[in-house]
C-alpha cells in the first residue's frame, strides 16, 4: 500500500513537464531570434521522484504546428526591459514512460483545456527558464495493480523553473521542481493531495533556421 502510494505520487510529477515560469529577477531580457519558431525536446531522461519511487520518461517534446505557439514574438515584443519574455507553447507529449513499481503502468496526456502552456526565459547570471502548466494541464492514468487518475496542477497554473544555458543548441535544465497533484481512483489509490519532484533537460532548437540558435540575452 505505501509503495503504491509513493508510486502514484511520483507519477503526478509528470504534470510538471509540462513546461513554467522563469525566475524572479527583474533584469532586461531579449529572447531571439525574433519571429523564429522553436522546439523543446527532451535530452536524456525525465525523472519524477517521490520517496523511493521513480517514474522515468525517455521521450518528451513541445513542437510548433500552426499559429503563435512555439514562436518567439516579432521585435520589439521579444524584449522585456523589466523581466522575463514569455511565449505560448503547445502542450508537450510524453512517451517511453515506466515506473519502478512492478505491475504498474501509466499513460500521460497533456492539454490546454483550462489555459495555455508557456515557456519563459529570464536573462541573468545564470539565465533562468521554465514552463508553466495550466490548471489540470496533465492527466496521468495508471493501470495494473491500481487504476488511478492523477491530475497535475489541480487548482491553477504551476511554474516549473530551471536554468537556461545558451549554446548549440541552448538548453533548459530543471532539477527537483515541485509539482502539486490530486489523485482519484479505487482501492490502493492514494487519493487526495500529493506532490513530487521533476528533473529533466530540454534542448531548445530553432525550427525556422537550423543554422541559428535560440538565445537569452539582455
């Protein structure tokens, strides 16, 4: 029972992927190149940890389709003299997920039903970045020994903050970010409020011009 509770709590962190706000500094920020589209793709593995239980996903991405999502605003809107630049992004996908609890599998679905997903970047030393998951923006469903539904960010938007590093490609690294969730279900489901920690590194690549890099400057 306690082992399963920890497992479901760990699964709740998948909501964090879903992407959040950047830091609290009030420094001038420019996200560029202006008007370019970008993708955020997981490199390595994403882990969701609660107690002694870990859920691992090997694939996660938010990629541009149509409209303004995953597109840096045209100048001068890609600059903020007093804080971060925030861009709406498509809900990320997750696959290749497993848990460290025998007999428990999980499916993960992200949505923008109650609000937009965003990516924020903030100039600084170091630069900060992150995703914001909207209310109820990720739903996880377990099967096997327990059939539970885990809703991430159940009461409102949740910021998942990390560190941005310019490069080829640039990266957004998130380490141990807390993610609230609620769990519902039948026997063995740890119903009620839960929390977990999310860690992952995303590569941010320019999909308008592969020869250029998405960067955060002043």
